[in-house]
C-alpha cells in the first residue's frame, strides 16, 4: 500500500511538470501593431517652402490697366512726370508716359518676390517716343540696379517714333527678388511711352 501511494505522488508530480511545459506562451506583438503605435506619435511639422512662380508673368499691372499705375513706384525729378495713359498708346489701349518736361529725370520701378535663384527669366517690354527726342535723351532699363550687367540703354536715335519697339532678353535670376526699373532723362522735353512689361521663367 505504501508503495502504491509513493507511485501515485510521483505520477502526479510528473503530470504537473508536463502540463507546465505544454502551456502556450502569450503571442508577441505583430509588426503592424508596433508600427501603428509608432505612427500615432505626433511628428514636428516643417513649414512649406514657397516655390518660384514660372507659369505666369510676375509683374503686377504690367500693361497699366485703364491708365492705372498701381503696383509701381514712381521717380519724378526736376519737373518730370510719370502718368498712366489711355487711348493715346497706338496699338495698345493703355500704357505709361514718361515726360522729362524741361529736362527732368523720370522713371518707374517694381520689385517682385519669390523668384528662383538660377532660374532663367525672360524680360520683355514695348517702348516708343512721342515726337522727336533731344539728342542727349536716353532710356535706361535695369534689373536689380544693373548688378551683374543686367542693364540696357537706348539713345534718342534708337527709340522709334512712328511705331513701337520691342525688347527681349533672358538671364539667370541672381536673387530671390527682382527689381525692374526704367528711367528717362534728357534736356528739354522728351516723351517716351512704355507698355506690357513681362517677367517670367
């Protein structure tokens, strides 16, 4: 009898040990559950970088709508005037008139921002004289004050009177903003009209 009790106790211990070995372990977390937890953590936001505008003309009021000079900064020295014109611009409906009156210095400028450094921009505009100009009259147009050679000039005999002249050039933008400037000077009274400024890449 005592032998049987000892055998029963031994079998019970062996069964308990076997059951412990066969008990399944808890499942490990799946990769998807781990990644979903990680993705739920907030990430710092990065401000969007403004992209250069290339698909349209970046000059504001490029053709002086209804004779308006909105968007332009004017320079008028020694009695010279800068005025918007409508109905007196030949083939164009509107334009701007630079008039030195009695030997003044006149001009207009505009700065455009968000230009792409190194991108190739095309710069165009139309120009003409109203009546014969004085022999020393000169029209100068520049980008960024002429830095890097971005300056062009026309003397009295190279500005057409009977029709419109057309200027076009291309250049690599040196900065993230560009200032367009045109000025007229000369003794006596000189009148030059400008129109359709265009700057795009």
